[in-house]
């Protein structure tokens, strides 16, 4: 579907080039608006496809509702995608080298990174991952809790090099210490 829509937009751009009469500003505005909407759906569709088991209708509904709720941020990210591809097109002989390393995924990664907090708030991504895969859940703790845990479960000294390193860092661990957990 994505390739088909890209082909239609490239064909429309070629029609602008081949036309005997220059397109009006309204036509160009509608063309760019449609391109922004397509980029918005692609940038919001793929994270849902990977992360959730949903119907096509629900994914499209989520894309539309997310776009309406976070309109300016999503519009800015879509504009960033379009500017990326314009830059790729303008510097075409040299940009092919970048496509080998950055390719298509790079700009989608940047856009997803920019939208991630809002996506997480809207779809509870981390919460759903923690429910399905509890061993992969993020573990956050403040400094005092970390120090308390480190004091409760100190490092186990395995050999003399560990004892030397511990003495260099100011830790007073002995090689005979018993611990419940290696940290």
C-alpha cells in the first residue's frame, strides 16, 4: 500500500512537470497537504503494526485520533520526513551513499523517537510490554534506593584481581563474603 501511494504521488509530481500550464498555488497546497497526511499515517501506522495486534480499522482510527490530539507535533514530524526526502532528492548523486547507511529507517527512527513520549502516553506501550513480558519491564529507582540495594547486596569478590580493584575503589569487600545476588 505504501509503495502504491508513493507511486501515485510521484506520478502526480510528474504530471505537474509535464503539464503545459503551471499548477495553481491551491493545487500545490492540496498536493502538499495530502503528502503530509500520508506521511502522518505512515509514521503512526508502523509502530502500531509492530507493537499491537489490532484490526486495520482500529489502526487507522488510532492514527487519525493521535494526529488530531497531537496535531502540531505530528505535523512537524511529517514535515521533517518530507524535508529529509527533499534533501535526499536534491543531493541525489551523493545521497545514495547515505542511503546505504541511513536508508529509509533513519528518518522513521528519528520521528518515532520524537513522538515516543506521546505515543507511550496514548497507547501505554511500556505498560503493555510489562504485562506481556515482565522480565523486560523497565526498572527505575532513585539514588537512595540504589545505594540501599548496593549495601544490602555487595559485590562478591571472586579472585585477587577483584580484591585489588575493590581496594583501589575504596570498597572494603573481602573474598569470603557471602551474597545472595551478584550485582
